[in-house]
């Protein structure tokens, strides 16, 4: 395995290990990803001794006063090394762990390399490469992890029930690795997850959501969410998404399964965007359909207003999942609110006014909104899909033309509230807002162009209709 430990960073590591004179090994993700041919610049080093001491020797070999970040409570240290890439190297002493049932934080004591490999979550993460002179580059694979990499299997090194009961976050990690690597979780391991799902309740929501985000960012996120649902975890950690699953039939009429539809939209979007928050928008775009579902004997199933209720649900979901309650949440809320608008335009004759309003409401997020809407076309009817996509091309083309002409992104009213008050010599109040709104609507409807001259003239006309007399006709 010496082909995986070439280059300046590994030369410095090897020299540091020789100076400390304690056995040390590269373990975990770097070994796994190297064998899979995936780029990885995070290196985990296990030392049969002091990881902090080795980190300081390594840092000194880079240059004096290179920063060593020490986590004394965990007995770990981290050093960043800059060369062709930025390498993040983490050092820890070999250890063995024991757990209290009410906590996923283990009691730790010094151990051997074998102890350290035993405590690893999965066989594919238990691989180690020696950095020691006597067996430099040797692969230590006590649980046949290389074979599991070849077979694309996720399984635990030891009893999976004990593994998941000790640290329930490993259930999420198993599903996350399956999604990221397109691996299968072997039956014994997956059945243990289903038996231990209630243990997830001792894990903080922040850690759960961190794994959810990684699943969402996987090449095919649906793999992870289907496993979360099958295992029973989804109902516990994200019940609103679970509620989308299922088809109800009345009078022989059924609606589509909105859970699988949502995952298809997410997968479609993952092909064209790696934006975490746009992918969250896809995951939540139909989240209110269970609450808005109605059946009419003539027209069948409907979900009227699900975009509005869905937008209201976004802050509640973000708060529960400990997602950021800032501009990122507002972005997702806006995309959920607007996700039907381009589809409605694609179904009907596209007016300039409708395009102006969409550009105004979506602002700089219009391109993201259009990507979601195109991903939302999941029909198996190829003719229908082709018609929608062609109509979306027309919508996009009209957007370009109108944006070039009317400049509605990041729109600022040509006439300010201050100018309205100065012109008519009035104080802040309802009338000022009404005139500003009238000017905006006139521009969006195409009655006047988006420039100061026409907006000012329209303002004077609105003022006269409101019984106002202009103190000045031009500013």
C-alpha cells in the first residue's frame, strides 16, 4: 500500500513517527477512499502512545510554530499542512472504549491498535496502513474490509446490535455511507438498525442533521432516504417527510406517492446542482401535501395551497432539525413558496406580466427556482415531459428578454417613499405605501416602463386621484 502514502506530507509523517519511536498507523477514511480511488485530504493517525506528542513533532517538521490544535478532553490533536493540497491531519492515541447505556460518549482508556480497530464503526473504516519502519506501507485488515469494499458492503466489525446500541449515530452513518458510496448495508447489519432505532433518541439533533445533510449531498440522495424510511429511523427524526409516504384511493382514483416523487425530484436536482439549500428546497417542496390533501368526486385528488402551507412549515422544520434560522432558511422558504409558479406558466400562455412578477418575486434565485421546477417533472409520460420542458425553455427565453428590457432582478422602485412625501408635502402613512404599490403594479403589468421618468409621471397621476397636490413637479 506504499502507493497511497507518497508525497511530502507522508515523508514528514514518517520522520515524525521514527522520532517519537511509537507505532503509528493511518486509519479509516483515507485508507478506504484511497483503495476506492476517491480523493481524500483528511488523514487520521492512530498512535500506540501519545497522539498529541506526535502532532507536535510533525508540526515542528513542517516549520517551527506551525499551529497544533489540541483537544485535551479527547486526547486528540490536529495539524493542517499546505502543499499541493490542504491536508488536515488528525492524531489520536490508540484506545478502547466502553459505553453507558444513557450516553453515546464512551469511557476511554489506552489500548492497542487492535483495540482501536475493534471500536471502529464499519469494516471498511477499520483498515490501517503502517507508518513504521519495520513494515512501512503494510495493510492491516482484521475484518476483511478490503473484500467488503470490493463487494460494496457496509457491515460492522463486531456485533451490530452492540455497535448501534453503544453509539446510535452509527446507524445514521451506515445509511450515509451507503448513499455516498452506493453500497448496500448487509442484512445482519440492517436488521440490527431496525431493532435499535429507538436508541437514536439519545443522539443530539445537531449530529443527526449533520448526517442528513451529508445524505442530501450524496450523488443519489434517495438511496439514503429510502433506507431511513425502511429502517424506521425517518419516522423518528423527520416525521413530516415520512408523512408523504403512501397512496390513498377513493372511487378508483389514487394520487401519486409523494414520498417517492419527492425523492425523484431530489435525485433529478442532484444531477444539476450541488447546492445544499436548493436540495433542501426540493426535499421540502411538497411537504404540506398531506395536510392539504382533499378528494372531489369529479376532479379527484387535490393539494390546493400546499406551497403556501409548506412555506409556513419550513421555519418549524428548520428549528426542530437545528438547521440555520437565517437567510438560508428564508431562501428555502421562498423556493418552496414559488415552486408552482413556473409550472403554472409552463401550462398556460405565458404573458409578459406573469414573467415580470415571477422575476420580481424570485429575484436572484430565479435560476435555482427554474432548476427545481425542471427537476419536478417526474411523469413517466415522455410526451408530457417533453411538452413541459419545451415550455420551460419558452419561459426562460421570455425571462431573458424581459430582464434585459425591464431589469427586475434586485428591483428597487424608481420612485422612493421619501420622494413621494416631498413631492406632495405629506407625512409617512398609508397613502405613501399605496402610491408605491401602484407604481410597482403598473411596472409589473407593463403599463409603464421601469424608469424614473415614467414612474414619476405615474406617481403624480396617482397623487391627483388621491386628492393630493404636488408641491413640486420635478426633482
